[in-house]
C-alpha cells in the first residue's frame, strides 16, 4: 500500500512540475478527432461520421470521451478541456491555444477556435474549465 501511495505522490509531483515548466501558451492547428475511435482504428477514423454512425465523434464526446487535435504531422494531442464543449466540432479544422503538458502530450487549452464560413470562431469553453 505504501508503494502505491508513494507512486501516486511521485506522479502528482511530476505532473505539477510539468505544468509549471510550461512557460507560455502556444498555438496548435489541426483537426478535432474522437480520441477513442481514432486510436482504436489506428488513425483511420478522422472525421465525425464513422463506424456506420452519423455523428459518432460528437456522440462519444458528449459521453465524456476526450477530443484530440490531430496535427499536420499526424500527431494527436488530447485536449484537456471538458469534451462536451467540443462535441459539436469533431471533424472540423481547429486552432488551439494553450500549454503542452510534457508528461501527457495533452494540451491544456485556454482557447479553441474552429473554422466557420471561412473565419475562425471561438468555442465557448466556459468558466468551468479548471
């Protein structure tokens, strides 16, 4: 039991230091993907409609499955925001501003924008972020 508690404490300390080490926000661009279906398909399912279901990515995000950003180099970064806030945008081009967590390669997003009618439109993430 002591080993488990020690391990958890080490992970928490390392996570805290990794968050503190991220100095400033960066901007990342790519496509919002359903992290479960994308990972499960080994990168084949990139849009919102897949698995024979229209809006599969949206449904998964509304159930709490994390949304990820797939960049031009086919690298995914899980977005550390409530997935329900991004559910309606799965499959769309996005710009995410935030800090890259070096421990998880996730992005602690402070701002998310999606393409709408040729313009970038900010997604309301709300005050319940953290």
